[in-house]
C-alpha cells in the first residue's frame, strides 16, 4: 500500500483516547489541507469549531446531563437515518452494534450499560479536542455532499499524522445545548461532531474494525 491507501485502510472510528495533547498548529494544517476538498462552484460550505479545555469539559457535562434527563427530547434539524430501516442497511447497522457491545461485554437488553456507552459520545470519548461542524441551513443537498468529502479529508489526513478520529452524528439532536457553549449562529445547522486525538490502544472498543461488503455488491461495469 502507498501512504494514502494505508491512511484510508487504517482509519476506523476510535471511541477511547489518551490525554495526549494535539499540536494546534498541526490541527490547523490538517483543516487547511482538508479544505482543498471539491465543492460545487467552489462554494466551500464547511464551518468548523475547535473545542478544547474548559469549553470542552463544560459542553460535555451539559450534553451528558441532557442525555440522562428523561424530560429532554433531542431533535435533529435533519434526518440522518431512514424511518423505518430496511435491508440491507438494517442488517449492517445491527451487525456493527452487536460487535461493539460484544467487545465491551454489554449484554443484549442491558439498557444501563448501553446508555452509559452512548453518553460517552458527548465528551468526545475523552479526546483532548472536539470538532463541531455546521452548515448554512439554506444550502442544499449538493453542499452536504461536498461537506462529506471535506470530513473524509480530515479523517484521512489525521491518520497520516498518527491521529485518530470518530465522526459523531449523535450531536445533531442536541444543537440547542451546543449553541449555549459554541457560537454557531441561528443561520447554521449542526451536522456532526468529531473526536480527534491519539487512540488508547488498550481500550477494548478500539479493537472494532467494521466489515465492508465485497465490491461486487456495489459495482456494475458496462462495456
């Protein structure tokens, strides 16, 4: 494999981090290069908020409090998943969930442990830096497609520098609380967050490597 292939192949969602700090100059470099992602008519729809220190701690506490508050109902400003799920996507989703919980020794029906694991999303899995991504709410689906290429660039570039990441859609439903800590602006929608840092290689959950379907499942060649 060349360096690019290795960065893509070794990238997977990391759900436990060490406390090792990230050089802010390196993070800015990664974001600068990632912004070379293509976008329709060069609109560059991405906006990034870097969250560290006290703000990271306070935001995490507020989000976890909301998550465990039965009176709070998270409401995303966009739909990420289909309702209801259907095949083959339902089975793929189920497989990754079972595999993760198996690594963490969480038994089926153990709601308390499942909730505790999900809550870890909201402190970015103890990563030293959290990224929050927003987009102007008046932009259309094309700009959201462009945004995905930007996010992928960040994750691949992070791997090339020995960093790990976890993109997190879980934040979208908690945008009202996020706005209390991060200057997002009412004109913008929270797309997702992203933990970034150095993986804790001793954590069981970081042994999760998701499967991929064979190329024949998504490729057609026309001669």
